[in-house]
């Protein structure tokens, strides 16, 4: 049987950790609110470049990256690795 004081200590530590994570997420959200208007004011050139991007080429590159890391994913507990975008 577990010691009630040990369980309580573990729960309090987890609660404190979650509180810190919530605070950091709130700070990140505030920073994103400041940056979002700047991102919304993108140039037409940026939009044109994005429109020229061929989705099938991006998916093909992601598939190649995923196939190359398949053995690494199986050695990490069977979780597939998410493609990393530059």
C-alpha cells in the first residue's frame, strides 16, 4: 500500500508543474497576439510564392523523409516520426 503523504507530495509536484506550464502557455499566447497582426500584413509576393508551391512535391518529400526514418521509429517504441519542416 502506498504512503498517503508520498502520493500527496507527488500530486502537489505535478500540480505545480502544470501551473508553470499553463503560465508559460499564457505568456506565449500573449506574444502571439502581438505578432499575429504583423503576420497578417504579408506581402503579395509572399502569397504568390506560397501559391506556386506544389502540394504533391511537398507530400512526396515528406513521404521520403518518413520512409527513411521508419527503422528509427520502430526502435523508439513503434511511434512514427513526424516529418520535420525546415
